[in-house]
C-alpha cells in the first residue's frame, strides 16, 4: 500500500514529526509514503483568517527535512510532495514557483471559495446561509479549472465540499460524469482520501459513484490518509483497497519527479 497524503506540524493544524509518521507507516507495512504538507499561501499572496499552511520561510526547511528522512529510511520509500490550494488568478505565479522545486508530485486541493475556508470546522455553519445547489456547481467548476490548469498531478479530496454533510437538491450523477470526464481528458490522478470517514459526512472522498465514473474514464488513482497526526497514517486502508478492487482498479499511481507510473494494488 501507499499513503501519499501526510502532513507535518509546519502547517499549524497537524501534530507529530516526520519520523513519527514514518514509524507508523513501518508498523502498518505501508511500503511507500509521501509527505504533502500545505504549500505556503503567503507565496501566492493570500492571507487566510486562520493559519493553515506553513510560512514561506519554512518551505526550504520542509524540503530539506523530508529529503534527509528519505536518505535515512530503510524499507519504506519516501516521496516529497506538496499540497497546493488552487486559487484562480494565481496560476502563472504558482507555475513559476513550482518550477523552482523538485517535488515528486503536487496535490491540488480547494479549501477556499472567496475568503471562506469551507473545510474549516469554525466556519461550517456558513453552509446554512448558502444556496447549496449553486455552491456545488461553483465548487466543481473550480475543480474542472484546477484540472485544466495542468499544474497538478493529483486532485486531493475531490468532493470535500460534502465534508459537513450538506448536499444539493439535485441528482449529482451528471456532475460526477463531467468531473470524471475532465479528469480523464486532462490526465489528472484522483486520490482516494480516507479522511472523510472521520469527518461529519462519514464517507471517503470521492463518492463511490464518482469513483466508478473515474474508473470508466480510465482515471488513475492513488491513496491518501490525509494524516494530520502519526496515528492517522494508513487509516481505513484495508476498506479503501477493497473499495478500489470492487470498483475495478488493479493498480495505484505512484510518482517520482512528477513522472507517473503504476504499482499493483
């Protein structure tokens, strides 16, 4: 198994050292892990109300820390990743920044719509003030734009808009079909993110029907626990593997220097 979505305490909302995450992966017989801490929003000119990413000055230290850990690692392969918020209008700036670093993969995620951090529990009640039908449409239009930007290798927690259990009134199947089509068209990998099981919604990301449509569109898949503490490494992975196999997947996508390959599931 692989776990490509591990955070560190640098993002200000996770705990534990990279060494502790590695030790947990060894205990759970995970053969490859990837750290993908939050890219500094300050480098993109954005300052959220809550500190949820590392500071710009920490990025080089983060890279050095993970590089040092993987040189000393034994039986677990370690990849250097990064999770980057997609902020419309910052594409050119982000492209130039990413070219400066040798990441193995870049996860693109959406946490903000305008100034609303819609994944933050502090602001969850804001959903009650929104038109959920319009909100879902807006969110997935951003997902499609994110894929088409060509900046990201993996889309993280693709339907995280459901995190707090708020749903639109309409049938989501057409939205899932278009989302899977865009992923396939752009060659973007989808992440089976198990963190949603511990969120109020109680479900993995993506929805099972969306995952089935991704498989039909030949979208590659990887796995991530979205661990914000060492004990969360590989959480619910046995169930996740079972779901992937039942969906039809037989391989997981892996990355090195942003080149995708596959390993047997």
